C-alpha cells in the first residue's frame, strides 16, 4: 500500500529503500502553491539506527509489511533471547542487541509482541507499562514525608529505577517501558 508523505505521523511504519522504518518524530512545512516538505526522524527496525530525512510534496512511500505475533518470553543465555508462540509452539531466537533496553522490562513468562519483516524477527514490542517487583529499596528516612523525595529501587529484572520514598522491598510497581520511569504502586 502506498503512503503519502503526510501519512508519516509519529509511530507509523513504512518501507524505504527496502528497509522497514518507524517514524520517531514528524514535522510538516507547507510551502507556497500547495507544496509541502515533511521532515522526519526515523528509526530502522533492522538495526536501530536513527536518521533524519526530508520528503517532498508528492513522494510516495510503501507501508512496511510488518506482522506481529504474540509470544511468551522463555529465557536468555546472555547472547540471545528465546520466545515461543503459545498457539503454534514455534520458537524464535532474537539477539540481545535487538532486545536492547527492553530486557530490563521482561521476566520469564511475560507475553510480548514480536514484529516480523520478510519472516525475520526485527523488533520486540513491549507493553506500555509493566508490573515489576521491587527486590531492593533503601528504607525511607523517618519523618521525611515529602512526596518529592525519590530513591533508587532495584527490580526483579535487575534494573534500577527512581521511586518515591514510600516504596519498599516486596512492592510491585508499574514502570513505563518507554521512559523507564516509575508510574505507580500496584495493589497486590
């Protein structure tokens, strides 16, 4: 399916020079006589590189033929991450480079989306927010009830996030997978 350059909104997937990209940032400038220029920041879904690109007026692009599969995260061996489709029981091996920072938001058994381009796994799509258990957090200082005080907490996946002073070891918190920020304490 062909895409007009004005369809390149943030998050849109498209194909350029045979490679799938996701639009990270979009800025359109309307020129005189109905022409326009679109400046986009795009991220390659194959190698993660980010590019600045300008498209003009009537250029057409192809939408990326990317498919998603719901898969369960099984384990990793340090080099690769292993996933399984719960319906077909097909297993997929994905390099740690491709998973990147997402590794800190996945625990064994979690269900994530695996994106494919030409039958090749190209991206692990996490939920926007994930619940993770706090395995270590310093005790709050007695009498310090200010809500703006934060401290480091280590989560069950090994990552460290800033949390409010009232969070303690054993709490389950919701973490934003895009920013790595604490969102809220989750009721057990």
